[in-house]
């Protein structure tokens, strides 16, 4: 997102896990997920005495009755590709510097911290307009990197010109900023009113990027400073140097220009959509106009909507089919707060999923971001710096990040990760959140930060693969099946067609057993899959290994698994390591 708007939208979500922000997105793996290899056999572990299920089965809501009142008859359909992929959000000026020729005069050195290490975390809000020389050339260089991580779509921020900070109006024609693209030659035809000739050199660079991304099976959307609100409404919190945002009338023709590009001599690939912002006092008619214009220009394009202000349940957002939904970010409170109400949180998610499923044209997105994770981690500071307690706190923060990421990729519907999350830029330190991307350049043997972790990258890849492999995790409903707040364990099911995945989570520091009642009969068999959240260290190498050290070599993470039988009451028992999760596969034969 544009820096300031994006920070506000995601930051508010982190401040209250039950105050769900709308961050929209849809995702697509154009190819079906590959068949899964058989899970490695996991050695059986002793079971503690079985615990009764403290949560009564929750009946799904009557969605058919809701549909008539929540889904407009003329709602444009969300393209099918947008329901499956995970998204990668990147702030172009801070992602990668592919060309020094377009660096603005005030470009910062890539290794310079965003803010001082001892500065308050909130100081990152004041850095919206800073540039580190990142550009579209750098994004092109890293398309294979993004795809190899398992993402199917990217969202680019700060691309168009005349928009140095959020929010700022764009000109009458949207052109790529020279700071992230290419300077125009003296013979530029930008002043030519002909749509086929109104493309600058920077515009053509972006169109080339879109074509290359499509060839790599990646979709591309761009965030724009369009905030839809009622005439009397203003954003919840006015930033410094506030200027009126784009109007819908100004934005629609330019959105159409990029969704249906016209060029002499060739037909370029079109942009796949835009991310806009919606205020709590949004204008429903304006939202419908944007959706209709996008659908008319390109039926395969999407509109992602993020909240400009602190929308809580966002009940009003579901009356129109903006691809805008409620952020279900679990953040690190799930792992840090000993009294976190898992049952209330899960039922809240269940209610939101039911309301969105009643409005079929909409798809929602969960955002796992450095801003959210860092914001929450900062609420649980270590007792003393450089102490044993501080060290334990940092270890727990690492495990909380892993569990939060794994859980997020099991939630409805689409998921968006922010650049840098895959290498440890979790925002736990003020100089990490929203900083320039940590790259290890060729020939460099040291990490760009003591927090750099290639094992995070391995986990992102593994969980993206898990989500692509099991369709219920992408398209299934959500139903709470177990919640034991005292023991800090909970479980929910994701069902699609005749297959179900039950996600069982242990957010405690102790080994737990969860007893599930998935509707089986005695001797029915289910598969239990355990994603490795962190690399296993052989016992012979554990002495002297510092788990807090930077990880430069990416480890091999795997899916372990076993089978289990239902008892005479149709229950199954699942053993869980501290701060871990497992997937129980129920239904006809799975790929495994």
C-alpha cells in the first residue's frame, strides 16, 4: 500500500485483534497444485490422559437466508483466479534498486536504517516519502524469487508519478514515476491525446513488467490513493500534509486505461487490478461505480479494498461486492497473551466468514505483515536487555512469528505477506518494519541484519505449498470445533465440497493433547500432517548452536505425518508440541 495509508490500515488491525481491518485481495494459482508426496512417517508419541472437548459443536449459519439480503443481483463476479493465490506486497522504492540511473537526489543508502535503532516504533509512520532507490527494474529482477516462494500475485505500491507521499492526488493521466521507472526521451509523446501513443518510457517499462510477470504466472495489481468516502466524511486520522485524495470521477478513466491498454502496433498485457481504500463513511454508490467500471474494462481484473480508518466488524462493507474484506490477522497475541480468548476470536472469525460467504462475489484477505507482528511483539518487551530473560523472550518471539505465519496461511481466504517478512523483517525492532529489503548480494558472506533468517523463507515456501496443496484451506468455510482457552489450544475446520481440513493449534509452552470429534465412526482413519515450523537440529549438533543467530543458509523443512484411528465414540486424539499446529485430513482419499 502507499506507505502511510498501508501502515495505518495494518497498524490499527494489530492494535486490536478482534477489530478486524478490511484488506482486500484475491489470489490465484493459475496451475493446479501438484500432487503431494506421501508424508514422512512421524514417530508415535506418548499420549497424556484424554481431555474432554470443552467446546460444543457449532452449527453452520443458514447462509441461504442471508444471501438474498447481502448479495446484490448485479454484483460483478470475482474472477476465479483471485480465490486461490497468496499475495506479496512490496513498496517499490524499498524493494530492490535495479538501476542507479533513476535514483532521486535524496536517495538513501540501501543499508541505512529507516529510523534510529533506539527510536520509538511509531517513528516509522514519519518515513512515508523516503526512497532507497528501489524501482521496477529491481522488481523485474526478482520475479523468479517471488514466484519460487510460492506467491501467485504481487501488489505494487508507490508506482505512479506525482505521488511522493500518501495520500496525494495524481495528475490527469497516470504515468510511472521517473524515480521507479525510466526518464522520458525528449521526443516523448505523453502530450499526444491519442490513447495509443500516450505511454511514457516508464509506462512501457511497467507494461513489460506485467508481461514478464504473467509469463511467470504472477498477477499484478497496483495500489492507488483512492479513498472512497461520503462527501461529509474524512479519514479517521488526518496525516501530516493532508491533501484531498483522488475522486472516483478522476480515477475511473485512468484505471480503465491500465486495465485495457491501447498501443500502436501491439496489444500489451493489462494490469490485473487495483488496491483502493474505503473509509468507514464510504459511499456505496461510488464503490459500485468503481466495480462496474473495472468489470466492464477487464472481466478478469480485481478490486482490492483496504480500510482507511479503523473499521471493526465492517458489517457495512459486505453490502457491496468490493473485493474488500475483513482482515483476520491473528498476530502474536495468540502466542504471547496467556489469557487470549481463542474461543471468542474463532467465533468472531466464523461469523465474518459466514457473512462474506453469503455475498459470493467477495473474497477476503488476511494480511501477515511486519507492522502487525512487530506492533504486537513490542507490547511484550523483555524484562531486561542482555539478560537470560531477554534471551528467552526473543526465542519466544521467533516461535510466535512461526506459529502466527503458519496459522495465517490456514485462515480464510486469501493471504497477503509484506516484503521482508520471509527473511525476518518482522518489525520487532524499529529499524526493521517497512525498511529497505534485506538482500544478501553475490559475494556477501554476512547478513545485512542480525535478524536475517533464511529459515523464515523456508517456512513461507512450505506454508504456501501447504495452502496450494489443500483446497479447503483456500476455499473452505470456517467452523470452530475446539476451544480450550485455559490450556491455550483450539481447532477449526475448513471444509470444501467433500473434503475437510481440521487445523489444530497449540499456542502454549507445554505439550498438549487435543481430543476432536470430527463425526467419524469407530476405526475410521484420518491423516495427520505436521508442518515443520522450524528446522530440526540433530542432537549431536545441538550443543553450542545459538537459535538466535542469523540464518544465512536456507534449511530443508518438510511435512511429517501419520495416520490415526477414531475410537469407539468417533473421537481422535492429536498430540501437539509447544507452539505448533497440525492438520487433520478428513474425507475421501487425499493426494497423500
